[in-house]
């Protein structure tokens, strides 16, 4: 799963991720480009956030429309 796909599922923007991590927005934007990779510690942290989000949605799904 790409960084953009992960953030989309979390409902986060690149700017939000930058704020949460305390990193410059340009640095986070670079992680979406082919020449760059998400640092392993950030990638692992995002994987944990995504799993927590998925579990929360299973445990307490939104009400039907």
C-alpha cells in the first residue's frame, strides 16, 4: 500500500502527517516520489495507525446512511 493510499484510508492529508510528525511538508511530499522512500520508523508507525483505525472501524462502524 502506498503512502497516499494509507493516508487516504486514515482520512489524513500529507500536510496533516507532516504536522503530526513535526516534519517539513516538503519532506513528507517527497516520500510520494519514486526517488524517495518513507523512513522505516515512519512506515512501521503508519502501519500500526492503519491497523488501529481498521480495528476501530470494525469494533464501532459508522451508522448506516
